[in-house]
C-alpha cells in the first residue's frame, strides 16, 4: 500500500506526484476539484476525501495534497493527528528522542529499497555505523531529510551513495549522486527548500556540494546529550507511522 501525494506551486502548477498517483484515481479527482481546494482544506471527490496543506518554503507558497481517505483506512482514529502532523515542520522537528542510528536506517532500507529500485534509482550504503551508536533526534525529521536528500541527489544521477561517519561524537550522513543520467525533477526547488527548513528546525547541520554536474548533501546530527543516558522516553508508535507516510509519499 502506498500513500498518494501531489505538490503544486501557488498557481496550481503540478510539481510532483508520488508513484501511487495515477490518472484514473487521485490525479483525476484532484484536477476535478482543484478549485475547491483553494477554499477548503478537505474536499470530497469521487467518493473519497482529499486533504490540502499549505506550506511556506523559501518565501514561496506550495500546496501539498494527500489522500485523507487512505489515512483513515490505515490509521483509523489517529488519521486526523497524522494529517495535521504531516509536513508540519515544527511538529516534525519537535519529537526528539534517543534512538540507534541503525534503527532509522533499517526502516529506510527494509521497507522501501524495492520501491526506490523500481523507479530506476540505485542506492548503495557504505560505512553503516555500529548498532550501538545513538543520536538524539526526531525520527520523523531524520527520515524526511534522508528521503529528500535521496530524491534530490538522484535528480543529478540515478545512482545515489549513502555513507555514515562518526566524527568526534557527531554522526554525519553523506548523500551523493554518482550516476551520469540527469533526471528532470520539477519539484527540486520545493524539495530543497523543505530539506533546509526541516534540517534547521531539527538542529541538523546541512551542507550542499556541487561539482561535475553532481549534487551531494551532508547531514550532521545532534550528538546524544550525556544527561539523557538512562532516561526512558515514553513509548509511542506515532513517529513510526508518520515516517512511513513520508517514505511512501516521497520514495
């Protein structure tokens, strides 16, 4: 099961649609009701409910549309909470906890590597960190940033290399496009704005490198605060559910 997502600019021009958006379903309903989307946050079309979220990035307005009906099927009474949290930068960045880096990477690899492959994107992993290394981050923010970096790097070459380093106690993730094929990606600017803003709100240090027609990014994560050792965060699977939505929408 995949989660449909459409992104437009302020004038309604289509910039991005996820793999699960097809002309016979979500896209068709969106086109037929796009006028009403500008007046209402939730629109009913073709027997389904669709949700609009306005997101300001880099001083520009973008509209994110997703399938509220699908959220209801999957998450039942939690659907409204997830709908409100999706692409809310402050909420995404605020749910920090201590978590092993391998746990976050496993979520990315195990569930979505095949989907990425079917899109023609090849992702390789180098220098996977030891399972005991932990960071103090928002899992949702990390997964969202990782997804955005892969999509952006893939636009300048379908082959993407992810590597990890532990530098003086600070974990850094490197994402580099290494392929030769340039991929047209109208949502590049919106995705990059979103990446920078989520990283900044989350306390991540983000750097971009360009050269030889390739684009790469590095994301340095907050070291685990020594005062948090032994402290147990409340159990919650909401961040996992939201992370899964981000991955299905973006990869």
